[in-house]
C-alpha cells in the first residue's frame, strides 16, 4: 500500500510548517469566518434553539477560528467529513421525530417547528464539519451558502431588532466575502507574485477591499430599503408571519387558577406597546382589560357557556362592538389608541373599558394571501371580553376607540339596585366559603347602604390592611382565600381581586373578576406605553344598572419600574423596537398610504414655500425697479449729459489699469487726501521721467533710479534730479512720509532748468 494512502484521516498543519498564504487569501478567510460567526450568532440570538446547540455551535466555530488565525490547516480530510455528514443524515430522523419534537412541545405547531429545528441542527453540523475540512474554493463557496441559509433560518424564527443588526453585519461581510472569493479564484495560477501578509501593499489592498465592500453593502441596503417601501402591499405585513414559538402567557383563558398571574409578573418581557391619541393622561391609570370571569369554585375562576358571538368588520374596516348592557353614555369620554401586541399564546384582545369599535388584522391566511378573500372578525362573550379567533401567534397591531365611563360618585350611589335575575344568578354565584369571609364582608360594609359605598369600603379595607407580595412559596393551602385574608395577610393582585369579588357577592352586589394589564411605563421618547408581563394585573368590575360595569382595584399601588440613566437609555432602544415593528414587521398597504400622504404633505409644503419665496423676491424686485424709475425721472438733463460724457472716460480707464491708478491718485491729491509714501514716490517719479523724455533722456529698464541719475550729463539740471531721486528712494523703500509739495517743487525746478538749457542750446535738442 502506498504511503499516502495509509495517511491518517485527520490532518494538522503546524504554523512552522504551514505555507504563508497571500494577503488576499488572508483577507478572504477572515471575512468568511466572520460571516459564518455572525450567521450562527443570529440563530443563537433568536432564543428558539436548545441549550446544547446554543453552547456548542459558537464554541466550535470560535475554536476553529483560533486555529485558523494561528495558521493551522484543515483538521479533517474530505473523506472523513463526507462520512460524518452521511452518518448525521442517518441520525436526522431520530432528531426530527424525537429530540426536536420534545424541544418544540410548547410551540404553536410542534410538527412544523420540530422540522425547522432538526433542519437547523443539520445545517450547523454540516457547517462545522465543512469548516474543519475546507481547503478549496468550492469548499469556501459551500460554507458561504450555508451561512446564508443560517440567516434565512434566523429570519423565520424572529424578525426583531436584534436580527436587524445581525443582518446589517452579515450584509457587509457577505459582500466582502464574495468579492474576496472571486479575486482569490481569479488569482489562482497567476504568474505575478502574491502580496505577502503584513506588508504595506497588503494593508492597502485590505483597506481598499474593506471600503469597497462597505460602499457596495450600503448602496444595496439603500436600494433594498427603497424597493421595500415602494412595492405595493396588500397583506398583513411583509415579515409578520406566524411565530412558531410565541411567548406563553397564562391567566388569559376562560379557566384561571389563583396564582397564575403572579407567575407572569415575575417576567419583564414586553407584552405590548400602546400609543394614545390625544390626552396622554387618560392612560396613566388605565386598566387594559383582557378577560372577565364569572364563576369561582374556591381555587379557580372560569366562565361556563360564554357563547361567543362573531363581530365582522364593516365597509370602513372597523368592527363595531355592541355595549354589554344598555348604559347611559352621557358621561363617556372618547378614547382612541393603538395597540402593538407581541406574539402570545392567548386569544385575548386587550382594550380599554367599554370598547366601541376595533380595527386590525384579525383574519386567517386565505389561499393566495389576498386581502379581498378574507374578512376580519372578532368574537365577544357575555362578559364583554373580546377574543381573536385566530389567536395572537404573530405581532398584532390594531386600533381601537373606547368610551371611558366617567360617572360621578353621587350618581352611582343613587343607581338602581334592581338587578335582572339572569345577572344575579351569574354574578352572585359563590362556592362554599369559610364563614369568616362573609362575616368580614358584613363587618366592613355595616355602615354602607348602597353598592357603590360598599365597593369603596371593601376596596379601601383591602388596600389599607393587607400587604403586597409575590412570594407565596410553600404548600398551597386548601382554602387559599381564607389563608390570604386571615393568616398570610399578604398576596398579589389575584388574591386581592378574588377577595373583593367574593365579599361583594356575599353582600348581594354583582361583581366579576377581571384579568388584564396595568398602564405600564410611559416612554417619553417614543410617546408610547411599554407594558410588560410584570404589569399583568387582576381587578374587579361592579355592576350598576343603567351605567354598566365600573372598575375597582383593591390591590395596593406599587411602582416597580426602574429609574436612572440606564433605564432612560432603554427607552430609546424601546422606541427603536417600536418603529421597527410598526414600519417593517407590520408594514402593509395602510402604512404605504400613510407614508404617501406624508410625502405629499411635505412636497406641498415645500412647493408652497418656494412659491411664497419667489413671489416675495419678485415683488421686492419690481418695487426696486419702480423706485429707480421714479428717481431717474427727477434727474436734471445737464446731469445726464455729464454722465454721457463721463462714460467713455470711465471705459478708457477701465481698460487701462495704470492710467486708472494715476488718475485716482491725482484726484486724491487734489482733494487733499494723504497717500502712502511708496505710492506717492512712484507717481511723482513717473512724472519726472516723462519730463526728461521730452529732452531725450530715457531711462533703461535695466537701470536703477540712482544709476539713471548718475548717467545724465553734468550741469545745473543734475542737482535737482539727484535730490528728487534720493527723495523718491527714501519714500518708496525707506517708508518716509514726504509731502507732495516737496515733489512738486523739485519737479518745477527740473522743468525750469530744462527750459533754460533748451533756450541756450536749441540746435542740440533738435538734433537729438
């Protein structure tokens, strides 16, 4: 057998024996590894994978990255890698029908989610095995495609804001990786020597590739964003598909055991966000109603035979909600709001008290996904609780209008106590109670003569005499309500609400137990209320014939929301999540219509502003022209003639800079302005040269003023010329201030000497 055939399947190359790769290959390997790491971390960040996968997949990737960075080659041969993948394919049915099925038992669709989970396991296993054996361009291309598949799986599992950041990083790295891959493939077999890693040329190459990749990724992102917002949408949102594993939340079904709401309150997960139209103060003490329950057996609340009625949307898209009772609406306050509900394992629709109409995407998926083939509808039961028949397995956005009952206490005190028999049977039902409970109710309300005062008395008594706690560990008592009232004397909202409901019923006042949420924390950055699972709450509704159901809350108030700098920064993050969910996850035709209206308003405002600015400029220009015309008509004719004579002179001066400067200087001298010494010396020296030229003495450009003065023939004219030259030199180069009268006096002396000499020797000057 040949030696190479008997080589072990596992191959390891130490750094000292490894061949140094080129700078291009190094750049490509780093970019590919980071792309793989980002895709795996995106999967892990969804929170939908099992603990083993969450720990092992990134650990294996980081270990390979460490060895790769230090120059180690492939750990596995291609044959061994193929055997491992084939072996895992044999294990895949076990993972699909047993392991992943157990991990997805609490999902909305266990079969579908287990198939997705098993496929992700196979994907990650193949990625790690191929990474350990990669050595060719084909291997690297396969790894890049696996990374892309991992990002697609992440998008199926979640589309929250964390995925957005991983997607942006993956986009930039994918562009960089495929550019590097193509350049690496093209460079294979090239005759030109490769660029060594760490050299100046290598750094320049890597910088250029990084900048190019970033620019291409940014341009792709911008183009994709424009396309995303412009493509017509007629469905329930581009990314708002069903969540395969929504957050489980109990306490919002028609069968709730005491203690379930307390378990929810231990979580800080965001349940929904609510934006209020108009007066924000109306929502600060709001109780967001989820479900009302009618019957109590001593340990649990439930509703039997609630017989839900379907409510379909009208032609305007709104679903009208009929009032539960014929109530007086004179004291109702209109209240408009928008709810962004996270995926929950519940069908409850959370609204403010007395909802009047609701509009949202309450429909299942029809064949082809056409909006025209489906019709939104809700159900309402005899307690007035709204429900989504398709469940809240996806991000749900809906608008609602409620008519908040704001009825004065005096009117409620005088309300009728003639309750219909059907309501008495339903809302005065009581199980067998500890005798101390009705006795306590009688003691609390002994001085009260109407249901309103009785309800306020029980509410105040529970608030003032009992403590709030979530710590109810230990063996559950046989009679939890009696244990709360007479032994523990502390509990959470469920016990307070249940105790008040039972005591009011014992006193003949119809009441019911309600589960929902408190108003949560107001985000002044985004202008919305953040409602978390910890805001889950229970309270009581009391019936007043003619005025409907009025809310009472016996639980002592508490404020558990964090404060401080870090908590305030979290509000900015939550605002970003709100915008992401509203304008990306739930982006639909209505959002497009709103966006188009906004663009139209902005364009109209800009156009109107431009027109106003242009009109103001035109009016101001016309006014100036009229003023000029009026002034021109008042100018005397002789001034016009002078101006016409001056224009040619001005044009001549405009074309001769030297003449213009001399004229200006002469005018300044005539007007008595003081000139700079150098300027005055130059001006007067030029005048002297012109005078001497009339006698035939011309200064050569190569001569200095002193040389020129020395070259003149000796005589009485030489003395003033020499003094004049010295005076000019002192003024021009010495900065001495010389009065113009001294220059003019010397010029006059030179002129006189020159005229006298011409008279004595006329023939010589004529010859010259």
